[in-house]
C-alpha cells in the first residue's frame, strides 16, 4: 500500500470525505441562497445538479408556482438528484432535470419553453462521490480504468488522450490546468512508457508520475495535479465554462442573479473576467467585490469546501 493511499486532493483524508450521507455536501449554501435569492414563482437554473443539495434548497424557496431546471452531465448523479428531490414531495413547484452540459443551457431553456431565468447557479468541478467511486476513474486511490469522463457522451477517455497526444500537448495540459512544475518530465515518461505498454489504468498512471516527481513526506500525492489536469482536459472544463459564461446574457432576465462557485484558480479567473467585462459594459452589478470563501466552521465540517470561491452578479440589462 502506498503512503498516499488515503490522501485525496488538498491532503484530505478519505474518512473526512466519506461523511456526507448523500455522497456530497453542498458548499456555501447560505451564501448561495443569499445571492441567488430564489423567491416563490421564480424560474431558477441549477447548471450542476450533482447530488441535488443546492437544487433542493432552491426548490423549497420557489414554492408556490416556481420552476427549477437542473442539469448535469453525469446521468448517475442526475438520477440521484431526481430521487432526492422527488422524496421531498414538494407541491406547487415544477422540477425538470436534464442530462446536459451547461454549455448547452440555451438549448435546454428552448426545450423547456422558457425564455429567460430569474437566477442561475453553477457549482463547478466534481462531487465527492464522483471522486470516491470507481466508475469515473478520477482517483489514484484505486486501480481502475483510466476513464475520467463525467459524461458518457464524451468520446475520448483519459487513456485515449495519453495514447494520442504528443509530448508537448500532454505537458501543456499538465502545466496549464495544474501548474505542474514537472510537466515535461511526466509527459516524457508517458511517451516513453506508452511505446512499450499502453497506459490504461489509474494505478499505472499514478505509479508513473510518482516515479519521476520528487516527493517529501506529508506532501500531497504527486499524482494529484496530473489527475486533476487530465480530468479537466477530458471533460474540456475550461471550454465549457467559457461557453456557459458566453450564454449568460441570453439566459438571465433583467434583475436576474447568477452565482458561480469554482474550485480551480483558472476557472475562478474566467468567471472574474466575465463579471468584470459585463460590469464595465453596464450589463451587470457584481455583488461580490472579492470572491467569498467558506468559513472556518464549514471547512472543518467539510474539508473539500476549502478551495471554494463564490462570485455573484445581478443582471441589469433589458432582455
Ligand atoms: C460540485 S458538484 C455539484 C454539487 C451540487 N451542487 C450538489 O449540491 O450536490 C458538480 C457537478 O457538476 C457536474 N458537472 C460538471 N461539469 C458539468 C457541465 N459542464 N455541465 C453540467 N454538469 C456538470 C458534475 O457531474 C457534478 O455532478
């Protein structure tokens, strides 16, 4: 067993991440509700339904007469969210779930026959259960297929990217998405290894990274950054966030609110830049001058929340 066996992103332990009865604890719920202000009768779009934690809190607040549209790329999480919402038997509220990428949010609204929404939220990244389960192959703590697709519609798995991309493309992914200092060294080792044996399991990749990246006792597993970067590449996470942000002006009503929670500095930067651009153009009011972060109590209760950054806006432009 590796000394890293039970250490996840940011050095959290498996025990700490296992606690939620729903497989995932929604982060910064009070702050989300404060800025999203879902009210009776409103239409709210949850771009990342996950295990339904935020969706449920929103749904309760738009009764009576409200509509919640909730999307997720992972059909299993979506099913879970549906069951959880159904179990509440909320009356006088429409809840519609869609297996869709938030980059397709405009199409979802058209399909739902809704022109614009009163509020939208996106809680980016992956849920704790997705990291812990062996289905997606996101974790180096188990030896499973190197897949990493959140959405089964995606054609290329992580193992396909490692088989097809050249050394520079792999190094760029590691550098750009995870600021990996040893990006070139890891990329070279991948290319050398695949010349004799295909890299198709999480265990193979983790061992390969550990063999070329120096580590010190107590530091996070050196494979952490490689796994995060590859996941972002497989799911094109920066591209789809860019597409979602581009569509915001077509999604929100006058006075509509949007809340974004990011766990990655690159994603937070994209959100910050979009908000600043719209504010400069007089299209929105930015409600969070600095990104909000979870408080100490939440970080203690849910260590995964530690890197969350929340930004919010109110749309000021007429449709
Ligand atoms: C951090 S979790 C959201 C948790 C959720 N707020 C809750 O309370 O349970 C992120 C979710 O977004 C989904 N997701 C990631 N990228 C997505 C995308 N581009 N479009 C739609 N869903 C996405 C993931 O599959 C995951 O279920």
